[in-house]
C-alpha cells in the first residue's frame, strides 16, 4: 500500500462511467484500491508531463544562450550594495 498524507478536505472529480469502470478493473487486477490506483496514475502522468517540460527546455537551451547578460549582472550588483562578511 502506498503511504501518503491526506487533507481533511475531500475533492470529488467527475469521471465518465466507462473510465471509472476500467480504472476499477485495472486497480483490482493490480491488487490496489481505487485511491491508490488514482494516486499512482496521477503521479505517473504528472511525472511524464514534467519530463516533457524539461525536454522542451533542454531543446530550447541547446540553441539559445542561457547566460545572464553583463548589464543585468551589473544592475544586480549595484542594487545589492556592499556587504562585509
């Protein structure tokens, strides 16, 4: 069983009957309850989505410089002022 923290507020999500039935069948086949199945499915989907974002950013930065322009660096330095450690 997956361990997770729950909140006191319950959220309800509408799922079409065919999807609900298929999810229930799959959860049963995997020996999981629906809560664990939906948690795993959503976690998997979000992980895939985040990986797609990372891949997209990696492709962009292969072609575009990701360094900070000297003018910006200077403006940041001036705005911070002098500090002694």
